[in-house]
C-alpha cells in the first residue's frame, strides 16, 4: 500500500491564506508536515486554515512584491523551524491590464505582476537552493499556469509571461542542481475556483471557463493539493523538471 506521510518535513507554502495555497496547506498538514504558512493581507484566514491539525504550523506575513520582505520571509521561516525540506511557491496575482491602458499604468501592472509572480518565486527558489545545498537536498514545487503554455487573453499578457518564466526557472533548477539532490517541479493549473478565477469569470462569465475544459466542473483547490503532497513526498523524484498539467482536460477538449 502506498501511503503519503510528510512527517518530519518542514514545508513553506506561500499564499497559504486563500484559494489553492489554502488547499495545499490543509493537505500538507493532514499528511503530517510542519508547515510555514505565508500570507500577505489575510492573517485571520490563514490562522483559520491551520486550526484543528495535529501537525505544527506557524504563520508568516510578507508582501512578495517587495524583494527585501521576500528575503526576510525565507530567513524567518528557517530561523523558526531550524530547517526547510520543501518550498511550495504558490502566491500570485492576476492583474487585468487592458492593452489600451495608459502606458505608465500598463508598465506598473507589468512590474507588479512580475515582482510577485516571478521575482519573488526566483528569490525564494535561490534561497531554498542555497539552504538545500547545505542540508543534503530538498524539493521545490512551483505553481505556474496553463497560461504559460497556451497563452492568455490580451488583458493578461504579463500574467502569462510571468508564468512562462516560472516554468523556465523551475526546469533550470532541476537541471542545474539535480546532482546535489535538489528536485524541482511545476504544476500548471487551468481554471481553479478561487478569488483569482472569480475576477476572471466576473469579466468573461463562468460559461467561458466551462467551455474551455473537458470536464463538467471547474477544478477546486482540493483537486490540486494531493499532487503537491505526492511531489513533496519524494515518491516522484525522477519526474524532476516536469510540469504537471491539472486543467480538467483543457488540452484535449
Ligand atoms: N485560480 C486559477 O484559476 C489559477 C490558474 C492557474 C494558476 N493559478 C496560480 O495559482 C496560484 C494561487 O492562485 P489562487 O487562485 O489561489 O489565488 P488567490 O485566491 O487570489 O490567492 C492568492 C494568494 O496569494 C497571496 N498574495 C497575493 N498577492 C500577494 C503579494 N503581493 N504578496 C504576498 N502574497 C500575495 C494572497 O495572500 P493574502 O490573501 O494573504 O493577501 C493569497 O494567499 C497563483 O500563483 C496563480 O497564478 C491560479
């Protein structure tokens, strides 16, 4: 029987306060991992998500659009737990930025998106790699997006570009540091029912999302979370460098 136990592992989940990150946090705690739960503005929600589990968790606040705060987040987690076995870089933003927006605003949306979705992920990955090198190895699971592969709408150019960057970053880590026992994986979700998807559906309608997939139901955070536990467990280490599509059959529809 295959059983996934993450007992003894310390895992940092960014954006654990809502949506996909909240689902991942619950799943990891259930599997016995000690979880460093990052949030930005929703401390109460993050606190509630961690309630009722035997496994230890601690909350960490950081605005990931700021590089220094991102660096401090990683340092605080290692200081609190003593070490880290796995980074789950999940926090992200999807800013709708119409191509006829004033140039200055469009550029500011671009920078903000890149800073949160790609630069923060890059900083955390770099710090995780350095930490793993000193501690015999570790794993990284980055949450990219289907948008990295098939593109997005005109309003979400920066979003798609940032997620493409995450894919290339993850593959490079897998390639460069595999011999040092460091594994890195991408998960590329399609629509997942969260606040982020709601913003998109408010703009385009739920039917737009459903017409895009093979299944009858939109993906929920709980449909993604077990895959993260599986990747963190070490049972899939030889899939390092891969991207796992979890998009309700978007590519075969
Ligand atoms: N939902 C989808 O359809 C979908 C599809 C493909 C990929 N994804 C990706 O999956 C990941 C999670 O998305 P989601 O749908 O769960 O999003 P969500 O419901 O909007 O939640 C976003 C999370 O990111 C955190 N966050 C947002 N801005 C931040 C900032 N400036 N600094 C630090 N943290 C910040 C939020 O923290 P607070 O709540 O504490 O502020 C929250 O925990 C993202 O990387 C997203 O791109 C989502």
